[in-house]
C-alpha cells in the first residue's frame, strides 16, 4: 500500500481532514494534500518521521524495512551536504558506506549516483 493510501486510511479512521492533519504535524496543508493524494511520489523522510511521531504510529507502518534503509541513507546524505565542515576522512568513510550499500542492493542506481554527487559537492 502506498504512503498516500496510508495517509488517507489514517485520516478516515480518525475522522480528520487535511487541515487538521496539517495542524497536528506542522506540515503545510498544500504539502499534506500532495502527499495524501499521491501527487508527490517522493515523501521526505523527515515528513514520515513527523507523521509517525504525531500520529503515534511506527515508521514501519509507513514503510517496509528496505524502504526505511534507503530513505534513511538519502536523508543522512542530505544532512551531510548541509554540513560544509565535513573532513576528508569523513568523506571517504561515507563514500565507502554508500558503495557498500549500493553493492548490497539497498540503493537504486539513481540514489547511488545522487549520493556520490552530494558527497563530491561536500569537498568543493
């Protein structure tokens, strides 16, 4: 079941609107509607974490174990990009971990390439 379907399911079960869900989570109403309708195919991991926390549901409700691993890696790489003070040895460690995850099949080709791009941009 897609995350959008799960959002709609929770809203129906709890009898809440997008506006109410937005107020509960602090996520913009337009974003919440986009996630719930399925218009947004990629939902940021921090949104899933927020939904889990505010609705008192485990992350596993929203994602399968493999998706959790992939999403966390993408989220962690994005956080690393925001931190320009990362040192060279950290870069090499992250690059090796990224490669290992890709080789284990935990990342798609696109996520692996995006991760490498993020890591290389960190060194500029």
